[in-house]
């Protein structure tokens, strides 16, 4: 059911485990444990790990909203609607 899907994706619930940020370039994948969940923590990791003007695909988590402003090309996918954005081609399938 729709309620079960939302529950399985942890929407609306606090998760007491660390986040894992996945980064992929070509066939190289890296996973970084994120202890602090604020947007600034994610941005600091991305600035440290990614070259400026990198193409970054993500979900629509607000923590990623400033990626274009700091010099990256950021595309998003709304996972409630698509696995791959039909207009931009953005997806996170290779890292999930």
C-alpha cells in the first residue's frame, strides 16, 4: 500500500543512524559516513571531495539546494515521481 511504501522509505520519521553520502565518478564509488545531518555538513563534504563544476545528481533533499551557487552543476530527481528525471536525465541509480 501507499502507506507501507512511505513507511519503508522512512518519510516522516527520524532515523537515528548516520547518513551515508555516496559519491561516484566513472566506476569509482566512495561512501562517506555523515554524522551531522545539517546541509552545511553535506556541502562541506562535497566541496572537499568534488572538483568545482562537477555534475551532481541528487534527490530533492533541501540540504543540496546550494550546490549550483557554490559552482557545481546540480540536477535533481523527484523519487516520488520518477527513478530517472524524464527532462534532465538526472538519477541516483548508480549509487543506490
